[in-house]
C-alpha cells in the first residue's frame, strides 16, 4: 500500500503547504487552487466527459 505524507508536499498552484490531495494534485485549502485542480483534471468526472467527447468525435468522422 502506498502512503502519502501530505505534510511534505506543497500546493501545485500557489506553493503553500498542501492540505489535500484532490483531482490528482496536492493542493492547499484555498477554493481557487481546488478550482484550478478540478479544471486541469477536466472537472468533476473529467475522465467520463473526455471519453464521451472522444466517442462523439469518432462518430462525426464516419
């Protein structure tokens, strides 16, 4: 099992002490940093959205 020690990490966006690991990023408690992480990851369920967009594009090319 992999244990993350968040106390050793910095926020990806502002450089402050990381408090959370969300959207595949270490982030602090600021809403703006959480919002940036979510946008970078593609929003809530970004992987599902990306798959749907990819499938829609492939149907258009046929």
